[in-house]
C-alpha cells in the first residue's frame, strides 16, 4: 500500500499524534492522581479510626473520636465515640461507687478499731480472750487495707512526670520487701534516669514486688530490674515462685479478679492503669528464676 500526500499533511498527522500521546499521558496522570486522592480520603480516616479504636482498647477513654466525613466511615466514627463516652461514664460511675462504699465502711471501721482497743484493755490478763481480740484486730486491719485499695483505685491522682534516678527507686522498693524474708536483688545501672510519675510508678512497683515476695516465700528470690531498651526504660519484677498459669495471664489485670482468698483484685488492675498512663502496657510471662516476670516501660530522660 502506498500513501501519497504533501509534507504539510504529514506534519499535521505527526502533530496530531503528539497531541494524542500528550493527552493520553495527561489522562493517565489525572487518573493516577484521582486514584491516590480517593484512596487517601478513604484510608486516612480509616487509619485514624483504627488508631482511635486501639486507644480505646488500651483504656484511653479521654480523647474523643473525630468524625471527619458524613459517609459510612463518619457514621462508624460517631458510633465509636458514643461507645467511648459510654465506657468513660461507666468507669466514672464505678469509681464514684467505690469511693462512696469506701467512705461508708471507713467510719464504722474506725469505731470497731477503737472498741477493740478498749476490749483489749478490759481483758488484760485473760490470755485466751486476748487471742480472740487479736483475731478481731487482724480482720479490722485487713478490712482497712481493702478500703484503702478501693480509695486508691477510685481516686488515682493525675499523671505528673518528673526526672529521677531509676536505681534509688528500686532500692527503696527493695527495702519495703525485705521484711518478707525473701532475698531481694536490684539490677539497674546507676546512670539510668527515668521521666515518669515517680509516686505512681513506686506504687506499681511496690504492688508487684509485694506479690513477688509472697509468691517466692521466705526462701525465694525477688529481682527488681531496670534497663534501657529501644529508647525507653523497661522495669521488671521477677521472682522464683510458682509463676502465673498461661490461662490467667490476661485475666489477672482485670479489676476484682483474684486467686487469693482475701484479695480485692484491684492491685494488678491498678498497675495496669499506671502503665497505661505512661504509654505502656504491663505484661506477665515466665521469669529466668522460674517464677513470674512482670514488665512495663516508661520514658527515659536524656542524659
């Protein structure tokens, strides 16, 4: 086949070809741009929604879920925020209830303690009866400890971070556990400095260390450790006791769950909340010493 034409006609065809190629390239670029824009409008809100759901799952109920769109994703965000608000209101009611019960119980306990002291004075010299008074006083002491745990859980102070050395805090906690009879070791470099709420962290470590000392027994070992890991400070409490069964490792942090006859089930729940305030989670697994190992992390202050 032979095509004949003038130079001008072929030049026009070449120009048309170039225009079509340019139009095609521009159309393809426009399609890619629109695809990226639509994907961003969908995946962006979904990613932020997933992050909000993760925060709620970790117990952070103070940050509202933002409704960014009016479509199905926006409706899902609105329902998620309603659920967050409902959970926050339930927690607030629970804390108010615990505080109210604790206050109502604390006053009669003070009277009982006073009358037990008077009874002890009145039965001076009667050894058998004094033993009965001693049992009453021990039960009153236990009830006072339960009331204190309720109040601490219901009225935990606001998070107040500060800089402090890690090892002195662990040594302070170790001294409190020395009376248990267990061998308590501290493993932490002197230069480690934390940026955390020292008072709340101390309460969490004391709770974990007391549990560890009880589990290890008088002939056991308790290890309190701190180390820098991935830019944060990791705190550990380990013991040589029987450990935590695998099926209970998630349940033990649930409020009011306890395996002890006279436990409140609030101690480890309190530790869990303190860990969350520090942007962490408390975990339990098997320690090298054979018992349980509890871990949580806090920020590490710059040296």
